[in-house]
């Protein structure tokens, strides 16, 4: 098990939450109420969390002995709403128990 796994799980959770807030709260407010302050407020933290998610996923993939297909699934899930929650349940919790 990778020592970065607990950190990756936290980053995945925060990245997923920030993406949901950005897509389903901040963006509608921006376009329906012409107020972009929430997009500006959430955009930078989400971008940093997204980059951290990608970097940590690549770093732990060898420690976790993921085939390249699994790594691509983990990376692709970061651009799908709720994808990081699926990854946590499918790949990360299972790895923690092993």
C-alpha cells in the first residue's frame, strides 16, 4: 500500500466536492444571475486540487501496481462529475483493506 493513499483519498474527495460546487452551484449563479464571484472563488482551489489529484494518481499507480488501464480510468474519472467518489469506492477503499 502506498504511503500517499490517505492523502490521495482526501485530495480526491476535495477535488470531487469542489467540482460539484463549481458545476452545479457556481456556474448556474454566474449565468443566471450574472455574478461570477463564486466561479472566481472556487476556480483556483479546484484547479490546484485537480492538478494534485493527477500528480498523486500518477505517483501512486506504481506503488499500487495498477495496470495502465486502471490509471487511465482513475485519471478520466477526475473530469466526470462524481467520478472521484466512484474511484474512492472502487479502487482506493479496496486497496486500503488489502
